[in-house]
């Protein structure tokens, strides 16, 4: 399995978490996501995907009845804007870099940092991927 296939499912699950959808079994969705991550052929991509799944699990570890803090909600909003996949590669890179910059300026408690750390990690990975895409496109 390729990482891109996992990423499609990952984005759907994070959309449910960020925007909420009634009737979605988040536990089952995360279990399915973990199973997909474990089937990724490339070891580095598999490790990255499993880290992303762990980040989702950490982000929702507080339980369904406990509302997220203002800092977590803000981090999710920044993340959602930063990972939009419309526009050119350069535009997407600029959004992702801005998301990392805004995330670095946020104040958060240690518990909040733990919950939103995976979002920042994912943004940094996206920035790296987009930079590589731009570099490859400029060489061709």
C-alpha cells in the first residue's frame, strides 16, 4: 500500500475530528486508519503514518465529553487552513509554512502541547514534502 492511499483516509478522519460529524464512529475510523498505516510498504512512510495515528489518538485522549480548550481549537483551525490542498504547490507550501509559524507563536499548557504536537509535526512533514515537490518540478 502507498502512503498516498493512507493520506486520503487520514484527511477524512482529521476532518471528522476538526469539524465533527454526528454518527461517525471515531474509534472504528481510527482503528481502520491504524490498520491501513501498518500495510504501507515503505518503512519510513509506515512509521510516519503510525505516528500520525498516534497523534490523533493523543488528541482525542481526553474523552468525548470533555470539550477541547481554546488553544486546541485554535491549533485545529490553523491546521485545517494550512493543509488545504487547493492551489499551486507554491501556494500550498506558503500556507503550510504560515501554519507552522502561527503554531509556533501559540501559547499552550503542557497537556495542550501534547495534544496538538502531532498537528505541528504533520505540518512540518507537509512543508518538507511540498519543498521537495517544488524542487523536483524546477529540475524538470
